[in-house]
C-alpha cells in the first residue's frame, strides 16, 4: 500500500495517460479521407498504408515488454505520449504514400508503446492501492477517443485545415502528458530473470479472448451504421447514432465498472455482462423499428464495457510469466482482432448477409464472457 496522497496523484496521472492514448488515435481517424484525397490513392493502397500503423503498433507492443522490464513503465509512457504529439501533425502534411506509410508506422510505434506501458502502470497502481481501478482508466481512454475525434472534426468543419487542427490537438496532448509525468509511480516493474519468455498457454487464451472482444468492438464501429441503413431502420445521415450509443454506454459502464468489480468480483462482472450482450445483439439483428435497435446497441456497449479491463487485470495478476510480457501479449492479441476483424466481418457479410454476421459476433462475445470466468481470479 502507498500513501493516499501518492496514489491520488498516480490515479490522475494514469487517467491522463489513457486519455492521451485514446485522444491521439482518434484524432487521426477524421484525417483519413483527407489523406486519401491528398495522395490520390485508391482503397487498396489506403488499406496498405493503414496497415503500417497496425504493424508499428504490434512490433512496439512486443518490444515494450522487454523495455519495461529494464526501465519501468514511466519513461516509456512519456516517450510514447510525446511521440504521438510530435508525429500527429506530420500525418496531416505527408505528401507521398511512402512518407505517409513511414509516418503511420512511427505513429503506431508510439501508440503501441504507450498502450502496453500504461496498462502495466495501471496494474502497478492497482497492486499498490489494493483496489480495482482498471475500468476507470479504460473509460478515460474511451473519453479520449470521443474527444479527439470530436476536436478534429470540429476544427475541420470550421475550415481551419488539417495541419492547424493537429497542431492544436498536439498542444493539448503535450500539456496532458507533461502534467501526467510527475504524478506517475516512480517505481517501475523492473523484473528479475529473463527479459523474454514464451507466452504461457493460459495467457495466450486470455489474448484470444481479448482479440475476440476487440474484433467485436471494431466491428461495431465499422459496420453498425451500414447494418441500420441496409435494414431501412435509419437514413444514411443518421446511421452513426447506433455507434454513438454503443460508445456512450461502454464509457458509462467503464466509469462504474470499478465499483461493480469491488462489490461482486471480476468473474461475476463478466458473467452478468452476457445477458445485455445477447439481448442487445438480438435486438440489433431482429428489431422491427429503429428505437429497439438503438436500445440494443446501448445494451451491447454496457455488457462489453468491462471485459477488456478485467482481462488486462487478470494478465497482471497471473504468476506463470512476467506481468509486462503478459500485458504485451494481451494487447497484441487485441490489435490482431482489430486488424483482422473488419475484413472478416466483411467476408461473412458478403457470403451470408450482415445480420447473420452480427449474430455471429453476439455468439462470439457470449463465449468470451462465459469462458473467461473459468480463468479469471476474483478481485474483491
């Protein structure tokens, strides 16, 4: 246990870190159409360029576990956060596919580094305070995503230009990460023993569950509007409402998740999430009117909200391999789900229809919540 003043400062610093990571990633999303137009590339080339970001993230995630074991999470968080602030404006001015691809790769390296390090730091803070905190941290990541996307979209709507928009966002991110730096725990998780070990099968299984969860989250963001429009529930201009309700419900669930876990434990939190997930997917797939579908998206967001925080905490609590490496494996698995998910859902939708694809997502998510309870150590 650490003094309350210290962990209160650490709590704020870690929240700011998660916010910066979500803000930086989401600030890039509104720039994608502008980059495509600026470079005059087709969808195939754009997909290859976007893959550079994911590749950089995955490589950095695997290497961060080694760096964290040697240096601790605090310097990696600072380096990753400042990397995001420096590289974001460069994404707005890259004028060739090669330059944009290289810039996206570097952006992905910064994102992957801070992603792993901040989750390791969050686990350290949980251990030091003896209380569940992970859901609240991931809620601030979600808030950062919303804020980053909204900020850039607002600036672009005011015709202020992509470079100005990213420079303002970078300034805000710099203030946040510099403010977080002195508040983070001074002690890192420097580990004795080997810096690299092969992942244990139990950790690999948690990584698979994380990959499925991220796959479902990504599919909700990428395909929810199309599902509503194809089923004639909403007009094209209103198709994003479902995704918005999903994100709001997920953020609300995470903000209250730590209190729920403290009261009923990790296992029960996962199992209780199954009912709203199943109900929500049934409503989305079979709803005769838009209102029921909207309620379905909110239920899915609420049910899925605390799955990733619980999986991350479980990876940090296991004792079969170093926590830093376990977190890297989990986050890498999650990114694999994000990278593979959209294309996989598109293939299934092409073959069997989008409603069936969403039904399969509901089945996969139910498997996650019901099977994870067997390997999760309660946190009460």
